[in-house]
């Protein structure tokens, strides 16, 4: 089949019948459920872009068909540029607010497939499995989610602490058909709208036999027997687009995943019991760099959107000449340009990796993924500061439809550069970015996108070769003149 349409995606999702629980009840058809339907249509729109713009959103496969561009295994700088344009198109559609669009996992899967010998060294079957799964995912154009983190009963306990070991996803047994797993994983974003679940290794495991049951990587259908998803509250409150312009489109939902003796067929197992390879999976295959690349594109789109929103607020309120407003806008410009520069530097210094995959430079992407969790909350704060009480002066679509209220609204809610309805729509958008439950989730999501910021910073130090710089300082101190 190859690249597919939005209708194909929605039809597949409707038939899937995964066990999705929300607000004390099983969801049923997620394409019709009020908590999921609007975001499902947004994801469907991404797939429709492939049909509408095949030359830029897809590529020719070996059999002459077309696949989504995010599945390409880049071999040249041009391949990488084409993939970036495709990812930016999707990111712009979601205003950077959809963090787990299908391309996030597609680029990772493509990198892992190219590095299939990494898996083969653990078991020859596993190398074949990752390649075959990649081809199947590309052919069906599946929408996938993933899950990484095990639940923690105590943050002070290690993974092998008794309570953690009882909760964490682990191998129960191996059978002729496959492996049986039980336990829990947190968190799977976009899970109710996904057809496939990719389970990747969790936090770094100790190199000891007791860790082997937790060393797993596999793929499973989201409707597999014994698999269920427990969702948080929806932030799509069923209100008109006017009232909640972002939440009513892009609430991608987060879910906890419970495995109750789930059978994973052998052909879908990528690693099992190999602690060393699970610990090194992301760096060893180069997948982490391609994931960071997709996220950097999303961060550029998100920064641009929030900066544009702040600029429009300044225009509408005739505040563009105020020094404090300009100072904050300048700060937002610096954030946006920093994200653009990191992305550009990563692509400019891209080169083939050991697997022959044309891969962006890691250092600029590592910088971006450590910076953005610190910078995005400030972007949101600036929206709050520059909007001030106007965030509260926001009558709803129902108010505008009421003839008794409309004359007063039109008279008193206008701005210097916007009539009342346009001004209110602008600040309702600002509310959804900066103050709503949807906006709060976005801040939390960005703070912990790749994990604990302190651990991320520590990893950045580990991944940066500081020795040449230290030697320059030492050489300077020894300089005689």
C-alpha cells in the first residue's frame, strides 16, 4: 500500500478495537469518542498531505511505489533536506503542539532497520525482525506510539528494588510462539490514536543477570490480547474551535500501558535479555540522533508559532513600541533563532554513520534538546506577561451568538488593531497556549520530553569531548611569553 490517506488511517483505527480506558469507561470507537475524535482527524490530515503533495511528502521505494518521507533511510544530504521539509510541514500544521506525530518513530525505526546488524549480533533473528518490521510499517504506513519508562513506587529505589521490579514490564516466559511479558510502562503519548506500540529499553540497567528479564525491545499491535491503555483526563472539552483552538484539535492524549501476560510473536522481538545492547540501543544504532532531529524540527515550528502569537498580540494591542514588550519579543526571537541555528548546524555537518545512513551532527541537536525544556516555559510566561488581563476578557462563541450580548461585546472588546471577535479569538488562542490545561500539559511535556533535565545535562557532558578545550587552557597556562 505505501503512503496512505487520512480516511484509510481513520478506517483502520475504527476497526482496531484496542482496549482504551478513560474516565472510568472503555472508549470503544476512538474516531467517534469526544476525547479522541478531534485529534484523530488532525492526524488524518497529516496523512492526507501525503496524497495532496506526493512529490514533497513521499518518496519512491524499491518497488516503484511511494512511502511516507519520514520512512526514508537518508543516504545523501538531499535526502535529509527532503525529510526535514516533510517533517516541518507536519510540525507547522500542528503549530508544534503535536509532539508525537508518526514521523517521530518512523525516523527512529528507519535508523534501527539500517543498523540491523546491531540486533543480529544479539540473535540473527532479531536483525531480520527489525528490517522486516520496518518494511511492514513503511508499507502499511502505520501510526505508532512508543513507551520507555517503567513505573516507580519509590524514586529513591533502584530499578531492582522489590516494588519496582514487581511493577516494571518484564519477561515472564519464552514459548515457541514468542515471549510473554507482564507489567507496566509509563507513558505512551498518542496511544489511543495509534495502531502499533513500540517498546524500547527503559532506563539504563545494571550489567547483571537479574536485569535480563527487563531488557526488552519489541513491537506489538495495540489491540493485542492482554494489552490495555489507561488515559488521563481529556483537555478537549467539547467546546467550539473558537473557544479552545488548540485543545479542540491537538490533544494527543497520554496513557499508561498495562501488559497482562501479553504474547509477543518472535518475529516482532528485536532484543530480549541482552542488557548491554538494550543499554546502548539508541546511540549504537544512531536512532537517538534521528529522533532528536525530528524533535528539533518540531521545536522550531513551536518557537515560530508562539513568537508569531506574541507579535500579533503586540500589534493588536498597539504595544509594539513599548520597551518592555520589545525586550520580551527580542528574547523570543533569540530562542527561535537558536533553535533554527541548532537545526541548521546539525544538517550542515551531517555525514554518513557506520551504517551508511546520512545522519545529522549530534552536538547541535543535543544542545537543542537540553535548551528547549528550559526555554519553552519562558516563552509561555512571556505570552502571559504581554497579554495580562486580556487573557480573562474572553467571551465565548456562545456569547457572540447571543444578540442580547453582541452589541456590548463588539463595543467594549475590540482592540486598536482588531475588532472584538478577532481580538477575543487571539486571546483565546493565547489562553490555550499559556493558561489552559492543554497549555499546562505542553509546558510539562517539554520540561521532561527526553527525561529528567538533570540527567539530560549530565549525559550532555558525557557526550561532549572536553579534552581538546582543556588542553588549550593548559597550553595557555604554560605559554612562556
